[in-house]
C-alpha cells in the first residue's frame, strides 16, 4: 500500500485514529466542512492578507490586529514569510510542494527569518490546548530548507483567547535530531500499518463528530 506524503495533520490524524487516517489520506475521502473549519479558514486568509499585503482585517477580526502588528515588529530587519510552503524529499532535499518526489510537506502560517535565527507563528482559532509537536514539525522542515539557520523559536497564537502561547526553542545541534527522531517514529507506525493493511479504529474525544460512519466507535 502506497503511503501519501506525510504532513503534521496526517501524523496527528493517525495518532488520533488510524481508521480516520485511512479514510482521509489513503482513500482520499473529503472531510465535510463544518462551521469551525470554515471559520478557521476565513481567519487564516484574513491574517495572511493583512500580514502579506497590508490589507485591513475585516470588521469581525479587528481584534486580531495586535497580533498582525506584533509580527510586523518582529519582522523588522528580516524577512516575513506567510503561508510558507515546506516540502522535502526522503533524503531531506528541498523539492516542489506537489512534486513527484515529495516525501513530507506542510505550510507555516508565519515565519520570520533573520540570518541564523527564525521564528514560527501558528494562528490558532480554537480553545487553548498547547501542542509542541506542530511547531517541532515546522522547525524540522526549516532546518532542512535553510542550512544557515542555527536556532528556531516558535509560538502558537491563540486568537480566541487573545494571547500568545508558550515559547518553544530548538537548536540545530541539539534540537533538530530529537525533532526528526519523533517524526520518523510516527511515520514508521504508519508504514507498519500499511504493510499489515491494518488501520484499526481508536476511540477518542472526536468520535461524536467524526465523518467516518462505518467506524464502530462513531457516535455521530
């Protein structure tokens, strides 16, 4: 069974429920859009246009202006990259996002590049639930794509709560090996499931909202 290119979302989906991963990434079933997803997409687009093109935020999102200004301030003297595509081959070389040789990919909401240092910001529209792994994945990509970078910092930005989340820091010497150890372990679990052709359902808190109706744990 061929595994599609991995991403943070794919790895997280498999951890939550292998059966859900199978339907979404192997069978490529389109997940129905809900109001929460739609809202998240709209907010991300508004902030992308605000930071990248200086387009004023729509009225419902005025309260996020302080975060846009913080990014602008952080980017002074450096380069600000918005919705930045990240893609590498299996031997960790940069490649086209949709290239035939792409192995892993993702998009970072905001990246500030200043010489040997970088900062990653990830817009969050839900409740505050700090997660280190997503920032780790982005940092892993960036270390591979920017060989001059020695230090990466990152924060989740919790829009609904109006605050910047925990600060995370990684160095190329000590942090990057640990990042890739975690990523490769998660990928190996998907590869094992594919070899066995076994993506077993796993009950979790999302079972009541899951679109995979054939799952025995579905409560929707």
